[in-house]
C-alpha cells in the first residue's frame, strides 16, 4: 500500500503545504490507488480539475492597494501561473497520443476521398 506522506516527503512537501484543490486531488488519487483504478482518463480528468482550480485562483488575484499587497500578489500571481503552466504541460503530455491518433485518422480519411 502506498504511503502518501512518504511520497510527499520524497518531493520535499508536507500535506499541510498543499491547498484545498491539491489535497482533494491527492485524496482522490489515494483512493484510486487503493482500489487500483488509476487510468489515463482519470488522470486527465484530475488534471482538468487542477487547471480549473488554478484558473479560479488566478481570477481572484486582486489589484494591489499597498506596496506589501503588491509584493504578495505579484509572487502569488507568478506561482499560480507556474502551476498552471505545469498542469497544462502535463495535460498536453497525456493527450498528445490521442491527438496524434485523431490527426492521423483525419489525414487517412482525406487520402481515401481523393
């Protein structure tokens, strides 16, 4: 059985450091591991949920009213954008073969029409 805490420690993370969306996703992954039901489709679905969570957080970043809020919001904005970019790259990686297959199928259909 997988120990989530040991996996997090290997990455230098603690459960308390994760935000609510990340904890929820980790919990779902943990439940799936216990049932041995992790599939590429489920991972893609979870990545979509994580992407939507980061997008919501980015939409909530407010304009700064003071120097300190400017610094805090700037760092938060940068970190959220970095997380979003990572999630989008993972999603592209997961959907790449499927998109390539569809592209090839479409091109083969076009060849048959000629």
